[in-house]
C-alpha cells in the first residue's frame, strides 16, 4: 500500500483510511497511516479489556508526544467473533419472510443502532469462511463496530474514556444477543486465561451471565444483567462476592 502514490490514496475512499506501516508486539499490532491509527489484538487471542485499556493508554501518551495527530474524525472499538455453524438460531434475533422464520439459508444482516452519542453497526452472517492454522473453516461471524464522531470525542482528553464506553456497549449488546445455550459452549465454568489467570463463569438467579477473572492484583468482573464491570483488589473480594450473589 505504501507504493501507491499519495494522491491516488487521497482520491479513493477505499484507500484513504488504510494503514501503511505496522508494529508487532507480543499481544498487539499497532497500525499507522496518514489518517488512521489502530490497535489490534492478535488473531484468536483476547488478552482482556484491562490489558487492552492499558495498551491504549500507553499508545495515546506516545501519540500525543509525537504531535502529528490533529482533529479526531472517528474513534471506534470493534469486535469480530467467529462461530462454527449457523449462529442465527442461537441469537435473540429473528428474521421472517411472510410471517415465517428465515432458516437454513445463507443470511447476511446489517443494522445500525444508536446509544446516545455512540453509533453501533451490527453485522451478522452465517456464510463466513475464515483461515485457521488447520485450514479454512466455514461458519458465522458476529461483527460489532461502535464509534463516536468528531463532535463527541477529544482523543487526548476523553479518548480513553470513550474507548471504555464503546467497549461496554459492545459487551452489553453481545451478551444481550446470544442465547444461554450458546454462551455455555463458549467458556467452561472454570478455565485459564491467556494471561495466566483463572476465570469463573456462572449464571445469576435470572439466568444472566457473571464473569470473574482472578489476576495477580485482584479480580475483574462483568455482570451482564446490569452491564456492570470493574476491577477490585483482593481485599475487596468479599464485598464483590456479596454484590454478585445478591
């Protein structure tokens, strides 16, 4: 892409926001272009929001010090999840033709939602083919992109907080869409995370999922019923247990 003349990139909407260079670390990929900066996790690896937020904070400090970023056009967070098989039957989402459920056919759905100042584009398809280390696999993709426009964000002012808002909105939408039987297949009750921590998953009295990951410094939690998430130190675990069991 760097070999394409700059004037051509400026004139082509498909090229103008593409990155030209990238830097690879152990867990992340940073991509830079004339009108884009992105932080990407490695494929098939999710280090957790706390690690992503920490990396974002580090990146924003470096970008501010570099002094080449002007006005923010768009700030977004995007999650892309792959599922084997047809995911539509396992989502709280229905499509009908002439009053009958649309099932057994290749289906692509795209819709745009508003959450205050946040715009969310949801794209679901059951005809995806992805490359894996074991070869191509066919299945479904749930793609959620949430963004703020230039009026709602100041990258070096409220940028990190806006990333957190977008992350929370996507997480709430994801757990609100998937049925409990699909959720049960995604994570066992107890498992090791990529960071070497231990994560517990269970359901509350109303069947809503609760996730708690124990790290070296405390615990990260998410309760889908209230969309509440946070981090507590070890001396706050008793209080957390009381809140989540209520």
